[in-house]
C-alpha cells in the first residue's frame, strides 16, 4: 500500500495520510475505514453510522456547528452529508416554521437518517435527497443556511463546490463548514490549518464576511469556516 502525505489539491498535509480519491490504490485497513465514512455502505457502513450517531465528539461538533449557523424559526436549511441524521433533528427543532433539506450520497445514511427523523419527515419539516454534492442538482429553491460537518475534506475541488453552494444561498445567507481531523496523530494545529484553508477557499468562491471558529475538544479541535453570500 502506498500511503500519501498530500491532500487532493497536492498540498502536503498530515491529515490526508491516505489517498481516498476515486480510483485511489489505497487498499489498507485505514483507507478502507476512511471510505466507510466517505460513503457508508453494508455492514461496516452501519457500524460507521452508529459511531457517528453516538460518539460524543461527533455529537459535540455537530451541536456546535448548528449553534454557529444561527438558524431562525422560518429558515430553509440545507445540510450536505448528514450521515446518520443527528444534526437534521436539531436543525429542524430550530427551523420549526421552515424546512430542513438534507442531501447525502449514501443510501444507507439516507435510511438511517429517515428512521431517526421519521416524525419530522412525515410532517414535511425535513426532506431528504439522495445525491452527490459534487454534482449538485437544481434543488428548486435557495436556502437561508447551509452546513456540512466532516464532509468538505472529501471534495476534489472545494472552491468549485463552494461556488455551487453559494448559488444555493439567498443573499445574506450563511454557510458553516466544520472539519474535525480524525486521522491518527492529528493535532489542533492541523485543525487550524484546515480551517484557514477552507476560509481562503470560501473567499475565492465569493463568500464575504468569512471567519474561522475553533472549538477546543477531545481528541482534537474542530474548525468551522463561516461565510455569507
Ligand atoms: C464523515 S461522515 C459525516 C456525517 C455527519 N455530517 C457527521 O458529522 O456525523 C460524511 C458524510 O458525508 C457524505 N458525503 C461525502 N461526500 C459526499 C458527497 N459528495 N455528496 C453527498 N454526500 C457526501 C457521506 O455519505 C457521509 O454520510
């Protein structure tokens, strides 16, 4: 197995010890585990979903991101890569007169999130869509808020992706992108560096009033890049 120390954009970075890009030759156990979080499927995907729904650090960074998003009762909110759907429920409690739309490319995560949010789904306060955020379909509307937690690091062309998401925001709308590096040996400095890079990419994509928030937590800090259309 040939491990890489380069991020998909070619920048050397300890967070990207495995090349998980499509077509990657990374076949080690760790690369396989990373792929389960990138697009969970099958038995081990169910295990990954269970971990994401129960691990305290997962819950904490999602709760923190929802807080930073500052959702208002009538907001329409888009969450990309909702995983097992824990944050969808919290978003829907806040946007209780609005709508929460979730998009994830994993059928397994869609079914876990649907089960977890059955009531809100039935009452039309949450809508879930199976889809690839890197080929964002026309969702037929614009949103007041967009968030993604531990998803942006999987995108092959983040600036193009952020531009596409900006198009889905109403003027003045807010995006919050959180990453908590989970590779072995990741440090708070890694989190900060990733956050700063996302911030630069948001600016390049046309977002304004960008700012970086860092949340000290175990085992490593989480970084949230916030921007506005
Ligand atoms: C590491 S999990 C994070 C899940 C959740 N946000 C959390 O923090 O618990 C990444 C999720 O993003 C989804 N995902 C990754 N890339 C995606 C893409 N291009 N389009 C849609 N969903 C994607 C995966 O299927 C997975 O559910």
